[in-house]
DNA sequence: GTGCTTGCAAAGACTTTGCAAACTT
DNA sequence: AAGTTTGCAAAGTCTTTGCAAGCAC
């Protein structure tokens, strides 16, 4: 049972604990939205999330998705990935500890998440200069696909 | 005459050349919008730009600002600075050659632009791993103001 | 039962677009 | 004169909000 794996249960429990700790209620819609988010291996938009949530619980409405997103972000179970494209993206926060950078292919608009531990140190150094305390950092690299330019196709489904 | 400085003339000429090279027309509104953008030492939103443009040429409309922004960005005279705050920001591209990072104060939402030449190397290295060719990079550090937390005030007008 | 949550539809915020008049070339 | 560009207002897109009914506790 994929939906009952050990990890899934742990994630759900974390979310439930978070809701309780905030005096919020555990609802089927919120759980469906959480599961839908973790069902995506990739980045997703609010609209994607609505669609996937509805496959799990058809009663989920757009409003509920938009209301759930800030909660999921605050709980650190998902994070916002704003890459300056048309839409805002989100993704499940599977490895919250390493600093992640995004490489965005401008040909196919695919977003790659990569570890960039060095950034962490650098960002802190930079903020120290301004006497600010770092909360979060983002490194985004926009790039185009060499393969696509040459061969007209990109192996990574660009 | 501030509006007739050497730099200003150079910028205007660059823009005019760009327009001509694209078969677009040189209009007072477009020039007003360009001047307004370079009149800001800081980041600005589309709405800010409308307001400032109208001080130069009161006939500038919101639609024209929105139509001019992509042209100004394509000409590299301004660039978009998307920091994931409420609005999209833009800024004059005064030093296009150095990689810029943004440090965003989450207390006052002020945005500091800093040089981060090392990022450039790092971003390229990272993109090379994926066989992509770097177009642009952004490093954004969100931080909060220590002074504000302690003293309730921030010298840099946080 | 109490009061947080929900879905719906309407409202909001920001941006884009259709059209006739005005302007650049 | 020919064809772009403009301002206006309307339409779009994405997101938020008000409200009464429904649900978790």
C-alpha cells in the first residue's frame, strides 16, 4: 500500500501534530491536500495541487487548497519555490536540512533542485555584513539546454 | 541638468537604438518610462513606475507601462527582481556585469543588492553538472533585522 | 453544543487585451 | 500615407474573502 507506507504515516502524523499544536482541526480535506503534495515528486502549482487533492477527496475546493498552503508552509512540510516564472510553485520538503538551489531550464521550464551546501555559508557571510540574521536563502540559476539547441531534443524530456 | 547628464543621454541612446533595431518606435511615453526607471535608485513595482512616469509625462497610462516593461527587460536596461514578496520588482540595470544577490529584510521588506562575484562561478559549476548553459542567476537571502528585534528600531530605516 | 472549516460565488489585486484615435516614420 | 502605439475600459488570471451549512472536538 503506497498510501500507507512508513514515511507517509510519519508525514501525516507530523502534520496532525502541527495542526493540534496550533489549535487547528484535522480534516479530510487537509490530509488529502497533504497527501497530494507528497504524491508529487516534483514542483507543483496551487492548481496542480487542487487537481491531485480531488483525486483523493473529490470534495476539496480551490479555496481550501489556498487556505491549506500557508499552513503546510508554516509546518515546513512543503516549501514555496518562487522561480519568477508565470506561476508560483511549491514542493514537498523531503530534505529540509540542506540548502537547495534551483536550476531552471529556460527551454522546457523544468526545475531541478540541487544541493548547494556552500551557499549556506556564503549567504550567512553576506548577511553578516549587513548585520542581519539569515532566515532563508534561494539560489536560482536559469540556463538553457545545450542538447536541445544542437539536437533539437533533450534527454531529460526538455 | 540631471535629466541631461552624460549617463542619461547614453542610456536613452541605448534604448533608442534597441527600439530601432527591433523595428519599434521611439515615443515620448517609452522615454518617460525609461527615465522614470533610472530615476529610481532602488527597486520599484509596475505601479511605482507608472506614478513616476506620469510625473515626467502625464499622458502615460498603466497599459503602456505594462507594455514597456518587457521591452526594457529585453533591452537589458532594467531587470526583474522577483523576491517572492507580494509584488514583482524591477530595477535599473546599472551594473549588469557583476552577479547581484538580494538580501531581503523580512522586518521592513527592504531589499539590498549586493555584489556576489563568487556566485557566478558556483552557478556555472552547478549548471555544468546538468549540461546546461547559464543565462542568469539569483541568490536571495531573507533575513531579519537584529537591531530591530533588540532596539525596536533599525538604523537603515527598517 | 461550540466554533473552526468548508464550498460556493463574489470580490480583489495585478496584468493583459480590443478598439478607435493619435502618433512616429 | 502606412502602420505602430496609445489610453481607456473591459476582460483575464490567480488568489482571497464573506457567508451559511457542515464537521471536528
